[in-house]
C-alpha cells in the first residue's frame, strides 16, 4: 500500500466509499479502530453490537489482503477490557491474518 492509499483510509469508516460526502465517523455511532493489516486506520461501525459479538472479532471483505476478494481477520486482544456502550471509538480490533 502506498502513502496515498494509506491517507485515503485514515479515519474512514469501513464500507463507506472514499469519495462519499461524509466517509468519516458520525456522532452517536460506536466504532472499533482497525489496527494493522490491509484495513489499518479504518473504523468499523459496531453500533448495537453486544459485548460477546465484539469479543468474537470480524472477518471483513477486502481487495487489499493476501487474497483479493478474501477477508481480513480482526480480533480484540484477549486481555483488552470490554468496551462500554456509547458513541465514539470504544475499542480496537487487531489484524490476525487473511482468509480466502
């Protein structure tokens, strides 16, 4: 990924187009910050997720991973505190690998 690609991803919400009128986070929504891997710097909207869903992590579709069109795997760290519900960035999901 080059510097221009990285800049496009910073602070943008996963699933929103970079050229959308407002690709960034919205007030009153809850987000997990994606750390490392092909989606580093994006935010994932986890509004309404239950704590056990957050603990399970996610497999997110991406063209930037090891397998284009595959999924990048992101998980909370095992010893990370569980987030309280509320707006803003409440936790981090760390890259753990790719799957086709």
